[in-house]
C-alpha cells in the first residue's frame, strides 16, 4: 500500500508538471501581415489609407507594454513613452533607401499600452500574443513602393529583433 501511493504520487507529479519554457527576456517578433484599405476618417470625414500591421510576439519576462502614466508624460523622450518603432524605406531599382520623415508620412512610433492581463506570477513569465497597429496615411506619399522595418521594446528597454513588411504602395483614387 505504501509503495503504491509513492508510485502513484510520482506518476501524478511527473505528468502534472509542465516544463518551464525557457524564453529570452528580450522580446522576439514575427511579421504576420500588412494590409492596406481605404476608409473615411470619422473625425474629419477625409479619405485615408490605413495599413493594418500585424506582428506576433513572445517575451520571456512579461514586461511588454507602456504604463499609462509613462505614456502621458510628455517630459519623457519618445524612446521611453513609445515601444513600437517603424522605419520606412523606398524601393528604387530593386534597392531600399530609408525615407526621412516628411508631412506625407505617418508617425514612425506607436505605444503598445500596458495590459494587466499580461502580468505573470511564478516561474514561467512568458507571454505570447498578436499586436495590431493601424497606420493612417492622410496624403499620398511621393514614393512608388515602400516597406517598413519594425521592432518593439519592453519596459526594460530591451530591443526586439527587426522584421520587415511586404512592399506596398499608397495610392488615393
């Protein structure tokens, strides 16, 4: 009887315990999609082209997301208040060249807000998910073909890998 209990206990413990997933505290992202659509801006009722960027992420220490009070503090630099960064490139004769910011282009940084659902306790703090960002073009840029390079940062300012979107062209009808 005593040995049966020990054997059963060992079986229960070995089947019930899930291995701890070893994931880096530096976030990792993967490009999923970038789709353009046309819509009317509900505030100004102007036509806009919206690019929906979708990336997946994994973070080993669950410190993704900017706290609301940090995002609202305009005395802090954008590199602290924002955590999704875009660099836009123009394609010319098969080569890509970084485009300097201009008035025809959207912002090149966004905030992924802190979400308490991402909080983790215990040994396994790994979080995974999908990030979707709408990037609005209010003017037609003077570039034929473009693409973005994207990365994120966590609250410890760890920079993720860089992913690249597919090529796209913004054309208003």
